[in-house]
C-alpha cells in the first residue's frame, strides 16, 4: 500500500482524505474502522455525551455533592475530553488544512465528523455498488 499520502496518528495510519473528496468512500470506511477499533465510534456518531452537571442543593444554592463525588465527576469530564480529543486528532490528521479551517471551531468530534460528511458526501470518484 502506498503510504506517501498517509499521516501517522495515535490511533492508526490512514491515508488522507483527498481535497476533492475523490477517495471519500474508502476514507470514511477506514475512519470508522480505526475509531471503532478503539471503542470511540460513539464520539463520531453523537452517542457520547458530556457528563451532566452535578445537582445543586436548592436551599443553599451549593453543590449537593461530596468532595469524592465532585472528583469522580471531574474524572468523567476529563475522560470525555480525552476520548473526544483522540477522535479529533485522528480526524484532523487526515484532512486538508482547507477543511480543517472549516471545522476546527466546532465543539466536538461528532459535529466535526458531520461537517466533514456534509462537505464530502457525493464527491467520491469511486462508486459503491450494492448488489441485492
């Protein structure tokens, strides 16, 4: 396999998405495979959610959580950002700077992936044939 048009990342070495989207079908499958192999697919399909805020004690307008619960909640937030950042890193390492500039301000990897899909769906030179 020609790796001259590839990028190394912390997940897998996947060929770059062509600027014109000509390799979109194979790129998309490789992304899903690489991200799925690390149990991170829910970060691109939108199923991963940011941890809900801790509850407030309405009588005092303070957190109704113990220090241990607060720490555990912070760990959940850190884990979400860590995994979301791994997916972002994988996506950013395989797209052109032009596309990166279009998606970099989006909040999470799911939103970034949806925008990349929106940009490239239907642009592939390859044709996917579904034989029934």
